[in-house]
C-alpha cells in the first residue's frame, strides 16, 4: 500500500469533474488498491480526507478519517465513499477554517452546511445512507467538491481570511497578539473569527 503523490493546484486533475465508478468495477483489484493507497496517502500526509482526483485519478471516490484528539472526542472513523450524493440538511451555513493537501500551507474561512445526508456506496459496494454533521459534514463537503472540480478557495466569500499557515496561527487564531484579526474585528467581521479550528480545536493540522 504505497502512498501516492498528491497533485497540487494547477494540475488539471483538480479541475476536471470525476466520473462515477462503474457498477462492478469496485471489485477490481486496481480499485481496491487505489482505495488502500488513498488511505495510506491521507495518513502519511496527516490529512483527514482525500479525494481520488488529488492522486490524479478521475473517479468519484473519497476517503476520510479524523483521529481522536481529546478524550471527549471520539474522532471520526475511517470511511470510503464511492459515487456520493449529498443532500444539505436545514440550518444556516457555518464558517470554519479549512486547508487542503493540494493547496499546501494555506488556510481560509469557508462556509459549509452544518449537516448533509450522504448517499453512495462503501468499498464493498454496499449502499451508504447517513447524515454527517459538524466537522464530518465539513470534510464530506470538501471532498465531494473535489469530485466536481471545486476547491475550497472557490467556496470562500472573503479572501481577507486567506493566510499562510504560520501567519494564520500567529494572527488569526487564538494568538492573543494584536494584529490583522483585531483590525478586521473592528470592521464588524468578528463573527468570522470566533470559529476557532474545526469544532473549536484551533490546532490547525486538519487538511483535506
Ligand atoms: Ni482538499
């Protein structure tokens, strides 16, 4: 299960809509190897999600997993989702920080639906139908977007929140230092800065 190279913004695979996995193809060894490799690649890159176009494969397939971060946080178990359809559940859009393994070192605030119904297939071809909420809903929407040639930058509504990781950590989250975040708060955009990291954890390591 070798890790595969992750393509970066500018690679056409990230801007080409992925094709559905053909019925029956899930049983092929190359598809199962692809899924194993994607899991390995995601873990090696310390990501919480990875879509097939990010390893240069134009198939509608993504994996995700978020490790336990605190005792009260059960984490998000490993999922592989094939040919997904998402249905947003009701609720106001929620802003939180995102990064992307294909857009290294940048963070930005992205609005997402707070919960989505996920339908598709698991890696054995069994139907999936569940509701993802909170951070899991954010991951699923980010990865789903990759299957449709959309990256998180396309979803941002204010590029003033786009920042390199070091500057983001220093000035934009939990810093306690006077800086651009304070200036922006004076402009009435403070609601954008109260999110912290995903689910309030501002460690900033989550990239999708
Ligand atoms: Ni991504």
